[in-house]
C-alpha cells in the first residue's frame, strides 16, 4: 500500500533519497486524515534544517498540521506548484505533491526512519 522505495516517520512524512538529496512529502495516510488541503506554508529555499525541525505547515478543512523534516541539511528546492494548488497533495502525495528537497548532511539519519512494512505495522498498531 505504501511505496517501498521510501522511508517514513512516525509523524507521517516520507523521504525518497536521490543521491545525496532527499525529497520530502506527507503520506497518503496523513493527507487522508487532514482532509481537503486548502493552504501550505512552504519552507524557504537555502534554509539549513536539523532532523525533527518544523519545515512547513499544512492547513485543511479539518485542521492545521506541522510538517517535520526527517533529515538534516539545506533546503535546495520547494514545490512551487503547491502555492496555488495545495490540493495536489491530496491527489498525488507521493509524486506531484512533494513538499521540498533537502541536500542531506548525514545519510545515517535515514536508518532511524521506517520502511514501508514498518510504517504499515505502525499504523495498524496505532489504530488498535
């Protein structure tokens, strides 16, 4: 159900590694729980972030939620399409709905994240 080539956090962010760059977004579970996304505050390019820092805020018809970075590094790109169409996250959380790219400092931080299988078990445990 969740893409196997990604890593996941307990806060429902995902990470896809491309070389030394990490693409960050929120999971299908997160976008579903939020409902229709109406606004996203994107991070600032070139900002240095540490694992666990708040990098973005998403607002929906149900709630507002902070997005935390799963890795440390420098924000190298943001998904500017989301400024005018934040609902892309609802429609395509793993492809078109990515939030930012980060040039990572420490690849070993990825070892602290969950695999797709571990994330699914985490969700099952969370729902019981």
